[in-house]
């Protein structure tokens, strides 16, 4: 018996909550003036320009950080000059 009274009380309470929320006045949609719309458009354009600049900078930074292929520059290998021929025969102790 006590369980059914609790159940009925919960059902009545739920119905009252539904009725109270249904009777709640709806919020009116905000009315925008021409200045408000113009300001929002300018803010959107500014945000898009900033986003484009950041994406461009990120792409340039990525391109700069990539390794590049640099072909080897041909250089002469230093070699020793051939020995000069002697004009005189080597010193002999004869």
C-alpha cells in the first residue's frame, strides 16, 4: 500500500513538472539591427583573413622545414704534384 502511494506521488509530481515546463514562456528571438549585422559580417571577414594568414604561414613553415635535395657540387680532389725531375744525378760518394 505504501509502495503504490509513493508511485502515485511520483507520477503526479512528474506530470506537474511537465505542465510547468510546458507553460514556461518561450524566449523571443533577438532582433538584429543593421549595425549589428554589419559588425558580425566584418568580424567574420576578419576571422577568415586571420585563418587564411595562419594556414599560409603554417604551409610555408612546413615547406621550409622539409629537407631539400641539393646535388653535390663537383670539387677537385687535391692531389700531390708529381716530383720534379732532378737536373743533377743524386750525390754519390765515389
